[in-house]
C-alpha cells in the first residue's frame, strides 16, 4: 500500500476524493497531503438551491487546512476545491469537502482535538501547544458555540436558575441562566438588573420555549431578579435557594463574632481569636480539637455561640417534611432571635435581627423550596468551576469571550 492510499483510508475520503501526493518538508517539519476530487463526485453532487444536476465549473486557488499532527510533525491538507454549476438554474457554488470543519482553515478532527483542550486549558496555552495563534482558536470556538447554541431546543424548559457571576473587579457582573432539570447553561448576558430577564425570555422564545411555561425560578434574594421574573414569567414561582439563606446566616454569624471581638470584655478576644472557620462547620464535621475548643467557648456564654446555635436550628428547619411545618418553624425561629437579642448589647445581634427580618419578608419564596426541592446547587458548582477557569486564564479580554467559554 502506497502512502497516498494509506492516508486515503485514514482520512475516510471514500470514492469522491483521493490523495494524489504526500510529502514531508524537513525544513518546516510539515507533512503535506494534496487531495483532489474524482469524477465520481459529480454523480452525487446536487445544486444546494434546487437540487439539480451539476457539473465542474472551475477550481479555487490552493486552499490549506490544518490537520492533526502525524507523529510529532505538523500536517496540512491542500486542495484546489472544485466549484460546481447547476445545469438548470446556473447557480455556481463551492463544493464542501468532507474533512472541512466549521472553520475553513481547520479539519473536523483538528477542531475536535482543539476544543477538547480548550475546555481544560486557557486558550493561549492551547495555541502555544498546537502551534496556532490565539485569535484563530477563538474564532473557531465562537463558530462552534454559535452553531451548537442555534440547535438548542428549550420547548420543555420549566425550572430555571439564575445567578450573578463576576466578570472582573469593579462590580462588573454577568447573569447566567441554567436549566436546573437538565443541568445545563442556557443563556448568559451582561448585567444583573431586571433587563437580563427580558433578554433571557427573548432568547428562550427563539429556541421554541415559552416564558409562561416556566413554573419555578430559583435565585438569590436580588430585588432586580424578582422584579424581572414577575414582569416576564407570570406563572413562575420564585424559589429562594437554600444555599443563599444559609450563606446569609453564616455572614450574619460572622458579623456577630467580629462585633463581639471588638466590644467584648476580658477573655473574649482569646476565646474567639482565629475561630472564623470553626463557626462555618456543622458539629459532625468538627475535629476532636475543634470540638474541645467549641465546648470551652460555649461555657463562656458568648453571643457568637448563641448565634451559631441559631444558624444550626435554621439549617435544621430545611429538614421539615412540608412547607406548612417549615413556615411555622421559620416564624418561631424569627421570634426566638428577637427574644434572645433583648438580653445582649444592641450592636451584637444587629445582623441576626436583619436576617430574621429578611426571612420574614421572603418567606413565600423560601417555602417554594418544599414544592420540588429545587436548589441552585448546580449554579453554585458552575460558579466555582468557572472561577477556577478564569484564574487559570487570568481573566478574559471581553464579556463575549467569557460567555462563549462558559
């Protein structure tokens, strides 16, 4: 078997194309495969406009496509592509070869390999690894993502999660929407105001979805998101994610700790010094040393320990079997926080009182958790993974690049 026939088989060219020459240029370290069409091509080729019979009209100049390396050597395919002309309508068109990817300068195999690398590595690193330029790979990525997104079907979308994602320092954010049932990103846009919901429903309806088919929308307690979903999706039940409620509780607990360190009396600083992460854990996750330290702190009857107990009780409410029971327990919890706060310095429990007020104001949305157990866990996991990706890439040059990578 000649090298040309071997490469013909490896490329899967069939009967319509043939490798007529293979050569290696030692100076550039590149393998060139020259391909041309066979007469059999015109037996199956048809006009893209009316499906009529075509004949060979002429050929383009020599075009080049980057292919996967052969051993350690760069490989390029060259071909003067034929142009066909319809016998009926006279339309002239360029024949698309079977090896060409969405980008006219790369083969399908090379695109697949580069895309696999770009999912795991910064694009600049991939460009250096494969010997291509950074802008060329970005153009490839844009075409692939745009083509795949155009085929998305959102006709069955009913459960949506939305969360803000930091673009860069300086309070620049993007809003990311995801299908929480299918666990996939479905839309992203700049900003975190209510207008993001109008942009989302516009994209949704371009992909066979319907704004009023959305029955649940999971989010944090952003007022802008609440207004946006109310004005666009009339059937959507707002669900305030459990993660954000507990996150706010952790932040309130930490404010209590810092206030007590600042205002506490003798021995308070020694007890609470370097204890921030102690209060973030549940009791069952504490080490023996941490459990011993926590027991000593609780004997001092500090407000931080009381706030920690409140956080654990709040977390336990989410184990309630139904929304009615949870509603009653949330109300009892809020009354308990206010009652306890009366016995401490006013400035110590300010954050816990604000947390109780927030829970009462958003109780309807918080209860939505019990309807289907919907959470934003996928969104938070996505945010974490993508933040690591941004750090590896040292940021993206524009929001368009960031959204495309996401």
